[in-house]
C-alpha cells in the first residue's frame, strides 16, 4: 500500500460546481497535512494546511479524518482558474520533517 | 520577498555527462529539500538538509547522485554520470523551523533531459 494515495482523475466539472477530493494515508502517526496546487509545468504551491478542526479559506475547505486516515479538499463555486492538479502531502511521522506527496488529482473546470 | 531560486531552469545533456543543479532557499529557512518529479513516480523526496546538515538521504537513487549544502543560502545536486532515466523535473524546496517547519515552498524547478 502506498503511503499516500489519491484518485488521479481527471475530474471534469462545469464552472460553478462543487467538487471534492480525498487523499488517504497509511501512517497513523502522521502529524502534518497539506494540500498543494500544481499548474502544468509549474512548481507545487502550498494551498492550505489541514488542521484537525478543519479549516476554510474562501471557496476552499480542508478536513482531516484521523480515524479513517484521510484528508479532503472541497472546492465550492469552481472557477476555470481552479483547473490544476491538486497534491496532498502528509508528514511528521517519526519526528522527521519530510513530506510524502500523493501523485495528485487533476481537476478540469469547463464552461 | 524572493522565493526559492533554482538554476538552470532547463538542462539538456548527453548520457555520461556531469550535471549540477543549484538552489538558493528562502532567506531564513532552516530546511532544504530536493525532489524529483516524473509522470511515472510522481514527486519523490531525494534528500533534505537542516541547518546545512544532511538529515535523510534515503531517497537518493544511487551513488551517481550527490548533494551538498556548503552554507545556508546555497545547495547543489550533482548527477555523475547522467543517464536517460534521470530525465525529470528536479525541485528544490525550503521551510522554516518551528511550528511551520512542514510548510514547504518550492522553487520553479530544473527540467533535465538526458539524451
């Protein structure tokens, strides 16, 4: 089993739709969780940290479910500009500082 | 503030040649990470440093790869000799210490093609 798994997609959604991605992780000792956004041929950019209580930033909501070992990202009122690949990242197990990234979920928002 | 700086942005070289990738982390960041990204394997951590000291190099694929961080503002990743299977995008990332130490910020990457 991979340490971090994501559905690769693509998720094709119409503009204005709500879309959700999940990411599962295998190490129950993981402490830090993030969502990154990566545009084609660009670097990953930090989108959100994911806290135990859940957090929201505008149209984006991230949640953590420790019992089932997954994190989620919800995008409301999706825009054409949201089209990108969304990578989840998990780390902090064993006291180290490294993050393990999922392979990403591709989102395409269409007119 | 300047972000992570990498050079060169693109590198095309022939098999067997030495390749050196360079990275300047965000000023004040204590951690520096080198990643490789391919379509097949995704984003893989190669090595990371804390205060210029290598902490975990378990992701370095083989002895052909080496990384150094001679000071807080500069790191290199060297491949010698290069092989076609090394073709990938190599990213450098940095993070600060303390509570935000897991928040990593990436440079624009070096796209390496080995022919």
